[in-house]
C-alpha cells in the first residue's frame, strides 16, 4: 500500500474492515492491518485536507486513527462513532433501513440493496 500511495497520493481514505480475505498474501490479520493502515499514514494532515473515514466497530480499523494527522471520522453501529446507524432493521425483501445520526441530527435511511451493508 505504501508503494501505491506514493504513485497516487490519497487525500481521503475509507477503511471498512480488517478481515481474513488477504491472509494468503499477508500471512496474518496483524499484517493485513499494518498494510491497510499504510493508506491512512499516507494522508495529508487535516490542515491540508486529509480525511480518514474509519469503521469504529472494527478494533483494528479504529486503531488506525493514531497513525495519521488527517481528520478522522468514524462510523459504526455497535461502538462509539461520529456517524452512527441506529435502529437497524431489515425488511421482508432483505433490505436494510436505519436512522443515520451525526452531530445531533438524524435522518431515516432505507437502502434499495439487499443485505446489511
């Protein structure tokens, strides 16, 4: 990731999850977290427009906040987060709905996609 961020420096990065999908390439979940965190490290500082959007429900992702000088915005359902999905439901067709909460404001959201995203 560090190599790729030198080729195309990001100003915004979104890290959704550290899972097992890349175990064959990286050997361990810890190595996956290290590699994914390199995109967060490559962000410019907040004063230069850097923004890291991190899943606050994934401990490995949330820990990446300490690896950047960019503005960090967390999102989640279960843990503390800047942007939250509350009262998540799934309708009879398998589409999720929830109340989106941020900075004291809320909006109802109904996805047209199937499954929890």
